[in-house]
C-alpha cells in the first residue's frame, strides 16, 4: 500500500495554512514563504490529498495576498498533490483576471488546481479595496458565473451589475473541459443549505461557526438536503478545516503547541475565540496524541465529514514541530484511521 493510498481512504486528509506571519519572530517574509513551500513539498511526498492556502490583505493575519503566485511556485516543487486557494475572495478581483490566473495555474500544475471561492468577511479588507460589503453576495455570484463561462473558452458578452464584458474570450483555459473543482466557502450555518441547493461543493471552518464539534452534524445534514434538491446526481463534497497538532501524548501536544495556538487566537482577524484549553474541551480541533487524533477523526466521519483539511502551521509554530505533526498524521494516524473506518464499513 502506498502512502497516497493510505491517505485517500474513507476520509481524505489535506493541509491548509492561513499563512499567518509574525514579523517579531525573526523570520523574514521570504524565509517564511519558503518554509510554507517546504511544507507543501513534504505534504506531496507524504501523500496528503491537497494543500490549501488562504488569501488575505493588509495585515499579517495572512501573508499571501495572491494564492496563485505561491501555488505556482509550489507546482514547480510537487508532482501529485492538489493545490488550492482557500479562498479566492471574488468581490476584490476582476473575474476575467481570476479566470486567467487560475487557468494558468491549473495548466502549470497539470490539472491539480482545486479552487475555493468566497465573498469575504473582514471589514478592513473591504475598506482597503473600496468595495461595499453590503453587495458582496451579488458581486460574488456574478463573478463566479463569469469565471465558469470564461473557462469554457467561449466568447462571451455579459451585462452584469458589477462587470460588463463584450465579445471576450480568454486564451488559456483549465486542463479539463469541465474546469477544476470549485468549493464555495460558507461561514454561517444558515447559508450552508443554499450552497448545497446550488449544486456546489463546500468549504467550511467549524472553528468560526460552531461552539462544539457535534454541532457540525446538522450543518452537514442541511448541506446534503440542499444538494439532494439541486438536481445534480451523486453527492456534493464538504471540506472542513481544523487546527491540528499531533505529538506523542496529549500533554506533550499541549506543551509544544498551546503557546503558538493562543498567539494565533490573539492576533487573528475575527471575533470568535477559543484558546487552546477551550478548543480541546469543545473538540473543534485535532490536538493531542496519535490515539486522540484517530478517535477525533473517526468521530468526525460519524458526523458526516469525508474530507478534513488540517491547519498545522499556525502562530509561528516551529517548522520542525510542523514537520513532526505532519509526519505522525501521515504515518501513524492515517493508516490506523483507514483500518478502523474500513472495518466499521465491513461490519
């Protein structure tokens, strides 16, 4: 059994980085960028399904203002792993340029792009771009419609509220005629049903949505109900992102990662807050030993999740500790999780 077969089992396991940067820690931005690229390369070697990076602007909460640039560099250093934005904030960008940039990335990576898209949620980013937050949903819907049309390679005209296009076609399209997988971000539980009803795959960060892990179950049920009413066949996919750190014991995980996680909580750009001790209690995380991680992921599977994306590089955590956690997840947690879920399915 290859490592990729281990990780592509009953539950897909991916990586995600907000790319939060702390200038006082002695790393230049360039050094930090290369550490993230090293982690993407390691994730490729270890068989993770995908690696997602966030788009943020104007503060060090996120140091990648354009994921396409970073992921193009990652494409040159990897061969198998899918590369994703989480997410492209469509109201901030010209949809023609988004279609071009990410079609180019898909070509450079030989069809490995996975495209997360969202409407944005940080007030200072809307202010910085001079974009009205009250129309972000309409702008998002329009931009996504334009991108999908342009990716067909057809010449289009579009008379939208935010974008006017006349007889235009882009000269580069994604590798597959159907385009790359697109995941729509949802931060509010009440919007989840409508993402499914639109027939879209979905990306969520439960840390920002729920107070306790089991609250995910009704959200997944709402999405599945919506998707069943979308007219599309099969099932939609939900990717859920969780802060993750694996060590030899639960106590050692706390000793090694709690300070970094609490720094992340202190400096992040949204109001919801659970520090290390609190998030361990709420279980909206994967912090602890190999045994704890296997149990947590198996429970997430019971709640309806089939794809988990793990935030392991947070709060300026030592890159060697990030590598250790990634290695334990790939070589210890993943095979045991796969065996448990397959045994349960067989019984």
